């Protein structure tokens, strides 16, 4: 006799996502998807706050963030069957806004064009196998150092946005006026998010941002406009990328593409290892099943995200929260993606959130990103020197590119001096040589 449940919708879902083989159920996957969404929903408010400082329309960026996260997460679940949710990446959005647009004076539509080209390059590298060559020459400790350096970079931006750290002509930076409304509000938000986090509240950052925004409204720090809600606000960045403008860029183009490509690659590899290991999806040899499908999905998501109007889309380590809740298949990612899709229709209201409310989330996220630094053998100069240069130079020069370039160059130089160079390291020395030429020719970024 046929079981109507097994042949129904739930049965088809169970078979498609191989839930029985992975020891999970539809109910568990749905709950895991909600958990993942709640832990990373803060990006809907934080990403527009960062890209808005590049002159992009905040409401439209919020909608683009939701759409990109929804598309990428659903695609990841359906194609790769992995409980991995995606959204515009922290760190790369800061590089997009503060370095590419504000320091290098690249118009944001052109910067979106660079994001799209980097996504295409990522796709080509994955399809041709060059990705393996790149990963092979970069030591694991530099992956960790880049993550830590970006964490400091994001935290520094949060402290600056809050007014807790300010510019000083004598000491470069100094402590701001903590009694100022913005700084006081940010400290309140930081305390609230920290308190919720230590009690393991899944939506700690989202709750903290919303609560801090409500306090800002009560204090008269937020001025609500009288413009009616309109879905037309969602289209202000869609398809506004300027590809012809990208071709007019000179020396900076390769640097921009390099950072978008490599940081996205590093983010993905690190996140994949962390999430799949926790989910028990790695095989006996430590390999990630369907790795190429996962990376191709990420590349396609970045391309689509750039057309929607947001910076590079990447895998989120917050997906581990969903795995902790029992998520073992792509259904977890699909559920998270559907929730982002629903959020898109209220996204324009993100423009009502002040910087002082999103700054605490940046500070907390930055701190959490320092965890990979424990993987660096700080007692070994071969690792400690390049890692320190990477970690320090990213926030101090306000450039991920500078930290990445100095770290790889130092690693190559010390490998050569120590006599550990191998024939297979030829690509490493090519990269280091290009960085030396870059610093000699361009001076400072």
C-alpha cells in the first residue's frame, strides 16, 4: 500500500534533499533555516549603512541585500544541497565603500561593474581548476590572518561610525566624546548585543539594532520622512552597474578585482570548512562534497547581486548556527533564503536606522572574526611576520589590498630566504613579484 505522505510534497522534499540519508527531517530543517536567518538578518540593516556611505540609495541597497541573499541561499540549497546561506559579505562591503569609492574615487556604478567582473572571474577560475592552484600557494595561516585583519577593519569602522574613535592630528586617532548622543547610543547598543550574545540569543544583533534604533527615535535622533512607501525605491540600484566605466579604470582595476576575488575565495574556503565540518558533511579524506557546485553558486550569486545593486555575495559563517540547530541539507538554506525574500518588501525602511545603531553590530562582528587568528603559530617567525603585517596593515591603511599584498610578499620573501622554495611555488613568486611592482609603481593605495 502506498504511503500518501511519502508520495506527497513532504515526501518529495525529503527525497530531493536526501533528508533521511543525512539523519534529519523537514521540521528540523525549517527550524534550522529560521535560526540561520535570525543570526544573519542584521546584514539587511548593516550593509545599507556601509554602502550608503558610498553614496548609494540606502533603501534600494537594503532591498538588493535581501534579494541577493534570497537568490544565493535558495540557489545554494537547490544546487549544492548544503546548509550554507549567503549574503553580501562583511569586509568586502567596507572595501567597496571606503576604499574603492571614497579613497580611489571610483563611482559606485563602476564599482558594481568590478564586482560583476570579479564574479565572472571566480566562475571561470572554478570551471578551469585554476582556483586549486591559487589556494595551494597560500598558506593556511594567511587565510586566518586575512580574516582577522578584516575583523579589525570592520570593528574600527564601527568604532568610527559610533564616534567612539575619532581623528586626531597629533596621534592620528583618539577616544571620542563618550557623552555625545551618538557615542552613548552606540555603547548602549554594544552592551545590549553583548548581553544577549553571552546568553546565546540567536537574533542578538538584530534585536540590538532594532532596540537601539527605537531608543534613537525616542531621543529624537531619527527623523522620519513623509515620503510614502513605494516599491519603486527598490529599483534605484538595480541594473545600474557601469561596465564601460570599468574599462576606463587604469592601474587600480587589477587591484580592485584581485581583492574582490581573493577575499571572496578566502571567505568561502574558511566558511565551508567550518560549516561542513560541524555538519559532518566532510568525507574521510577531509574533502567537501560538491565543492565546485558550492563555489560556482557563490560566483553566480555575486554576479546577480551586482546587477541587483550590492557588493560581493559570499558564504556566511552564521550558517553554523543553523547547523547547530540540526540543519544538514540545502533545505536549511532554502528556508533562510525565502525569509530574506519576504524581508525585501519592508527593506526600504532600513534608511530609518541610524549609524549609531548599526555600529555596535560592526564592532561585535569584527571581534568575532578574530577567532581564526588562533590558527597562526605566533612563535614561528615564518608565520608570525607575514601574519602580523596582514592583520595590522588592513585596518591601519584602511585597505584589505595592502594587507593581503604585504602578507603574501613577506611569506614569499621569507620562504626564499629560508631556502624552502619549491618548484611548485612558482605562482606564489609571480604574485609576490606583481605586488612589488605595484608598490613601486603606485606608491600608496
